[in-house]
């Protein structure tokens, strides 16, 4: 049951001081941003998802320092997360990107990088903008080096807070553990759909499989909502009919692709063709996947395991956890998988209602796992 609330623009409730004198009254920039978020009203419907993020997924402890990074578009969700930190008594610093730099970001602002160096936990809840991947990589470089428990919530919105963030992540984790145990022993995974997807991923035993089920550990930061296992494939060949969604900033532009899918073909782990009735989608995707020498290379092969998700909604943050196969072209997250190559781009693509075989054993039929959670 939804709780009726008066919808108020949170930025109207706590105007950002513009003059130097006004800002000095707030103290330092860090103190200003933290107070700013702690005083914002937010929709109480966000509370269950915020509780999950802080207490279940990140397992924040009272004495741990937390770095919260958000932007003006996502500030109400960040305020709900901050409230959960305050309930725990966990010290935190909050940062609103637009208060520190112009968007799209060229680099992650230095005060945030410095704060990450002194934090045990970090939360990144923002809306993606074009060409900001560099700044996010700068952030995750620190996260990886310091083994910070990091929740990556790019393009989090109200629908995701009320759906994916309310998942039973313990159950998702149990399923993810069973599936990853199977694929770690396999030599290949095959995926087919009624829409026309037919691809095979030959696996490289030198590359690690990672589990990002929503239960975040120091070993690997994770997207929230969680629910996937992934690796860098040895080689992917075949056809993928993307009737779900594409990632990065193209997601907001094109949304749900069920009516006008994008069909891609791969040979030797490289993108060779991309076709769609939506020519703008086709052209934008092709341009994105030819940014650098490895932007057209399959860097990620993944299986979504969030069984509490019932449908693709047109938001990559949640949709890549939808049960089925998704792949990504570009950056292979080599720091975690062991892949030796790199790329400045990374774009996920998601389909629907998969049949999946791990070697010769079928683990999914028409989008439903045959493995019990």
C-alpha cells in the first residue's frame, strides 16, 4: 500500500547558498553538502529500498566512515539513504556533484577523491550524463585499490527504489552462488531466445567469474539493485537480439527496445554488425562501440539472477539484473576478472526470455531458472 505524500521539489526546500558569505555560514563545502542532504524531505516510499542498501547490501556498521555522492536529480533518493546512515549512527560525508563542478564531469572532483581515501563504504547515486565514464572509472580505481564496499547506483530512480531495491537479496545471493558454481566448471554457455538470439560464449579458465548479488563485499564493488554473475568471456560468437535495453547514456535516450529491437552480430568476440528499424539507435550504438580499439570487443558476459524482477523496464541499472543473459562491449573490468586488455567505454545490452545451457545442462527455460534459490 502506498503512503500518500505531498510531492515537493527537494531543491526548493533547501536552496543552495550562492554567495561566499552565505556558504561560510555553512562552514566547509563538505559540511554544507552533508547538512543539505540531512535536512531534505523525501518520499517515505523510498525507505524500504534505502534500508536494504545500507543494512542488507552494504552492512554498514556504526563506526564506519561513508562517502555519499549524488547529484541534483537524485538528491531525494540520497536523502533517504542518508537518513538510514543517521539511524545507524554511521559518520558520513555527502557530496552533490553540481556543487563542486560543471556537468558532464571531465574528472571526479578532488574533494570526493580525497574523501574516498578515508572511507570504508561509498554510495554513488547519480544520473549518468554523456561522456562521464572517465570520472566514474577514476572513482572505481580508488574503490578497487582500497577495497571499499561500494554501491554503484547510476540512474537510480523512483521505480527502481520501489521495485529492484526491495528485492530479497539474501535469496538472490543463494541463487547466484549456485549458478556461479556451475559456470566456473564449464567451458561454454549457450543462450537462445524466441526473438532470434543465438550465441555461444566460450569461457576462458584464466578469467574469474564474479558474483554481484546485492550483497557487497570489499572484494568487488557492486551495482544496486544487485543480482548478476559475470566474467570476461574467452570468445563470443553469434547473434543477440536486444529487445530489452542498451546501457550508459543511450538507455535514457532510447529506453525499452521491445518494439524496435537492435540486432547485433559477433564473430571472434568482436561486434561485426548492428541493425535496427530505429536508425538513430543503430547509428548511436555503432558510434559508441567504435570509440577506441576495444570498444567493439565483448568485455563482459553475464547472467542476471534477480528473480524478484518480473519485467524489463527500460532502465539498465535494474534491467541488467533481470533473469537472463546480458553482455557488454568495452571495458572488461580486468582488475577483477583478470582480462589483460582495456577500453574507455562499457555498454551493456539486455534481452528477454532466455533459454540458457551451461555446457549441456539447461539452467533456464523461457526466462525462468531451473535452479532453485
